[in-house]
């Protein structure tokens, strides 16, 4: 029988100046060599992700750091496609922020929701993503993970030390409404601020404000990245025509 290699969309505006982007080839090699998780990965610029059908045929979507994106609409389309179609999704840093923004607009009905970095003059109650009180650029901190969550299963732990490179996070004024509509916040930092989210009714929908791409020396994929790869394999197996994969 023929085994199908999972196709993964790396959505983001690839740049050699973004450290997490530079780490991706090594992380993909590590997944293949150390974890036997081989992925067929394609970079999809946010402008291209906006087009109808841009993510057809993919087994996972990874919305990478690098915001503000060239196309906010493309980033949001990537989130929505993965969320609505049950495609495994990982959002990191800017991917976390835009997962919140997409959910606020399209599930919670906050039609005027905006990202504070791209709309700094908008009234703050409309900014679901706002400047952090203290920038996390270059910061490393401990995250507490809620037991029994996808995040705990992916990480294999209830505490983890992670690296950040961001200055924007979730506006806590919207927490209750987001929770009421089904979003789960499964990781918090030392001060109780949200750093990980997931969607319990989805096969695999996980996002972190920290950047797992920056973990270690880049020769071993972070557990969240390995979990996405495993979910992509499962999705490819499920989607494969009968007799073409096992």
C-alpha cells in the first residue's frame, strides 16, 4: 500500500529576519529524522491564503509568527478554514493573536473586533488584541497548563518554560465572551495572563502566544510542533481514499 505524506500549510510572510522562520527547515528535518514524522510542507504567504481554495488538500495549517501580516484577511482566512473544516491547526505568536481575532469576529459576533497593532486608534473595547503591559520580546517564562487539556496532552506536562518574541496579547475584557462561545484558555503565565488557547470540539486546534519554534537549539521539535505533525498524519490517514494508506 502507498502511504500518503501529510501536506502542511505554513502560513506566513517568510522572511530571513524572522528567527522562527529560519528555524522551520531544521525543525522539519528533526521531525523526519528523530520522530519519523515526515511532512510535505508548503509556505503560503498571507496574501495567497486569502484566495478561495488556497488551503484545499492540506492536512494541517500552521499560522506562524511575523505579524503584522501583509494580509490580515489571509491570516484570518487560514484560521477560519482550519476551524470550520476540522483541519489540525497550530497558531504561534501572531498566529495565536489572529486565532483570537477570527473567533471573536466569526463566532462571538464581535464584528468590529480589531488587532491593536494594526488599528491602534480604534476604541480599546474593540481591540481584542492589545499592547502588553510589559513587552515579552526576548522574554522567557513559565506557563501553567490546565490538566486534561489538549495542551497538556501535547506537552506531556502541566508546566513548561517557553520563549516569547511579542508585544501584544489578549484583551482580558473579552475573556468571558470568548469562553462562553467555546474557546478554552488552557495555559497561563506566572501572573495569570492567558498564553495558550484551544478549541475542545475540534480534532486539533491549539495556539500559543509563546514561540515553540525558538525552543532549544533547533535540533529537536518542540512537543507542540510534534503534536501538530502527528495530528496531520492522522488527518491524512482519515482523508485518504480506501486502500491508498494504512
